C-alpha cells in the first residue's frame, strides 16, 4: 500500500528597477518593470522514501529584451536506500560558506540576466549519488551537459558595451555543450568545524570573452574552457564568532593554473539591547592570482540585522573595496513579510569611483534601486 503527498507552491513577483544615472550605451532603457512566476511541485511516495520535485521560473520584462526567459530550475527524481540517496534530473546544488563570494559553488551556471551578484542559478541536468557514514558524506556527480546562461540584450542595463552573441559561443571541448562533466564533494563535521572538499572536471561555469566582428558589427564571443578545480570550504564556530574560508586551485587545460580564496569572520550580537534582534558584522578578504579577475585583491565589510519578528524582517549591507584602486561596490538588501501571502524585498547596488582598469568599469553608471512585491500561494 502506497501513500502519496502532493504539494504545489510558488509565488508571483512584481519588480520595479530604477537607475539613478542615464545609460552609457545607446538603446538602453532608464527603468524597467517585470513580472515573474515561480512554481514548485513536490510529490512524495511516503512508504518507499521516494519523491519527484519540479520547479519552473519565468520572467517577462518591459524592455522585451534579454531578461525575458523561462528556466526549468529543478525536475528530478529522488530515491533513498539504506546507505545512499540517488538523484536523477535537473537540480540546483549550492556549496559554500562565505558571504561575498562562493568559489566552491561550481555545479550550476549563473542565471546572469537575473542579478549581478551571481546568486541566481540555472538548473543542471545530472545523475548524483550521496553516501553518508560516520566518517563523512560523499557526493558523486555526473553532469549531463552544460547550461549556457542567457545574456542581456541591447535595451538592458547592467550589460557590457558590446553585446554577447550566444550564436557565436565557442568551447574548448569538441563535444561543446554536450560534454559530460564530473564532480565530487566530501563533507564532514569535526567538532566545531564544518569541512568540505571538492573536485570538478569539465566545462568551466565562467566564460572568457573576446571581441570579434560578425556582419561588420563588433560583438563579444563567449568561450568556455575545460578546467579542473580542487577546492575546500571551512567554517569554524567559536561562541558568537563564525570563521569562514573558501579556496580553490583551478587548472585550465590550455592556460596557466591559478589560486583563489575568500575568507573572514562574522560576529553576532545576539539579543541586541535585550531585544529579539540579532546584529551581525562581517569582514572578508578576496584574492585571485589573475590580475583581471573580480575580487583579485578586495576587502569587504558588512552588517546583517535580523529582527526575529513575526514579519521575518532582515537587512544586509556590505561594501567591497578594491585595494588596488578606488573602486567600491555597495550592496544593501532588505526583506519583510507584509501578510501571510505577501512580502516585499528591495536591493540597492552602487558602483562607486570605478577605475578604468576594473572589471566593473562598464557598469559604472548603472547604480540602481529595485523593489519586488511577491504574492505566495
């Protein structure tokens, strides 16, 4: 006898994004309005430790350009056995512990049209196996093809001066986007420390770009290398302190290897002024051996304020300073539940005194404020 549990949840979002300065490039719009929908379906076969999960996301933007897209974020079958779990289908898998950058989060491609922070991801088709014992957890992944991101269009803000032409994308592998990638992760809790070790072999989730001419028009061509990545993430809890570190060593097949790291601490004042609120402060240092990379020598400081109220009110603010020039990236986020079914989220992004040699230079006039209303069901 089987018992079943079905559940459909999701939200509809109404987003307004306003830019403070005039656009740098022709055809760009000053502001935009968009509507999004996210649907999640869960079907549980309770007696046999088996389930099916599906999630789809879609956005329609007033600019009618690159931000219009639909993505099957997740669509997978899960089955639990005595000592392991099996997943087959498209999933989102998050790895990492730091606040400002996630170097070890190498499974999914970024949904680059959703946000500049790289936190939004595309679903990745895969077959994965999780094996858990007292000595730790091992996860094995066969990643069935590469999900190339959607790129912003001519009318969109937050784009580069030259447009990326998806039809011109090139790959180091002769199998192109059909190359099967492999990854493994070992994780364990050792006293106060959470430890994770990763290995990835396949198509890099980060493109390199070169200017080419197509039909007498200059465009950017995205190229995806084959790469091996060795890395780890560590989090140590000591009282109200969290000490965090992520580090990777990347070995492209046809280029020099390089080291990257981001690490720091977060301290939380619990029950601030005898209230329910918690105030956290954090600082992280980012380093990358590549001179042109984002976060190649940056210091980030920030604060997190959580009211712990019935409306789940939260604030997060951070400023990242490039230590080699004057470039600053300022980010402020806030969220609050308005009713049982409505919530509001806002974010402010400021690109300040951006140096001409900085990776953010083409976004120097794209400071914006965004407000999103979400209706859950």
